[in-house]
């Protein structure tokens, strides 16, 4: 693969993934600054069947439990269990929580703010298709970064600057990780 082709692939991939890089940097940065978004939780209803639901916390069982309280046609990808509560996913949009207490099930609607939605995407809690896209994004970012370093090292004009920059980044990373 020639250098011009490598440069073009590097350019197109970095341009293509730029929106995702901005999302990840912004949502992660805001989270670290303490801006974590908000979650509005509304108690919807209560129903029975908690024991059976915890025994089979499948998508079908959750759909059946939601139907008993009048929630039908709610689309979600899968269910996660955290302690005594089941959550529909993705959590990057409105979702339900089903809190089990004995045989009683409390159903609540959770509505994340925009910031919270972006962080949920960042954490990998988005729709299944977006999660698959994140895997492609990860591979693309590896290619972009490694090809950028390779392009810098293979240019006599950029070699020293690339070595200094990459070396400084590696040393800082290692110093922060080891501290």
C-alpha cells in the first residue's frame, strides 16, 4: 500500500469518525468534570410476579410484566439485572426499571437528559446497532492512530517531531498509570 493511499485512508477514516470522537471526548470530559446529566424517574405502576421475573429475567418476561401494567409496544434490545432491579436497554433513551420486592414488581419510567443520553452512549449502553458501530469505531481509531504515527515516522521531515510527540505521550501515560 503506497503512502498516498495510506494518507487518504487515514484522512477519510478520521473525517468519518470525527463526530463520534467529539461525542466521546465531550461526554467523557463533562462526566469527569462532574456534569453527569440527570434522570427523571416516574413510578408507573405495581404488579405481581416478581419471583417468576427474577427466575427468568428475559426480554419476553419483561415484556409480559410491562403488558400487565398496560405498557405495550415498548421496544428495547435486551434486559440487564442490577441487584433486585431489571432495566430495559438501551438506556440512551427512555427506559423502564422493574424493581422486584418479593413477589411485587414496581415499574418506573426513566427519562435521561441529553447529557445523560450521551454518556450512556459513551458507556456502551446504546442500541445494539450502535454497539456494533462502536466496535468498528474502535478498530478505525486504532488504524487512524497507528497510521498517523507510521506516516510521521516514515517522513524524514516529520520523524523527529513524531518521535518526540509520541514518546512524550507514552512517558506521560506511563507516569500517570504507574502513580
